[in-house]
C-alpha cells in the first residue's frame, strides 16, 4: 500500500466507486451523476491546487483503491476526506490512507487541526471512526460549504 498523486489511469476505477450505491449512499455529494470526464477533470485539478491535497491510495501493484484528501487547507487546519472502492473495504486501505494523510498534514503541512464530518446514518464510517477513537467536536467555524443545519446534522471529528 502507498499514497501517490492521482493519475489519469485512476479515472475509471474512481468512477466505479462513484456509481456504486453501496459506497456512496450516505455521502453528501451526488456522485451518481458524475462522468469519466468529471473524474479526469478532478484528477487534473488535484495536481494544480494549493488549498487541497488529493492522493490515490493504491495497492502493491499500483492499482487505485480510493482517494484520501485534505481540503480547504489554510495556515492551521484542513478538512479530511476519504473514499475507497468496495473491493478495498475491510482490507486496511482506509486506515492506511487516513493515518498517512494525517501524518502529511501534521508534519509537512504543519496543520494544528484536521477535522471531518460523517452523517449519523453512515454506520460503516461512524463505526470506523469510533473504533479508531477519534474525538467528537462541535462543527468548526472553518467548515466550508456546510449550512448551519448541516453542521448540526453531522457528527464532527478532529485530530
């Protein structure tokens, strides 16, 4: 397992998880409407931004298993995000990707706070974060793009 920059060859496998209801049914974005062009654009833009860091989680054969991200990076904080393909679930890819991106955020980006949210109905994600003993917090002021109602509706975590 390793993290690397997203590459064009990842687009079809990225689209696979976006169109898999098992993976996306509790996520905030309408991934079902995404196209291969959307994936290619995301990959291209992921390498040209200073406020977001999106990396591929890949297996030992360099096959794309998911994306892990730090979004809305500022001087002190960023929002964490992760999604893995169904085939990668339960095999350690999420744990690995999360621990590595947090290490990058803390050590290389010098972030003091990394936060994220999960809808309470996303039982798989809630179990994962609870098992890892991440702490619940109030919605951070810097949580971009969330309405006040959404901030209240989600469970927020922080490291």
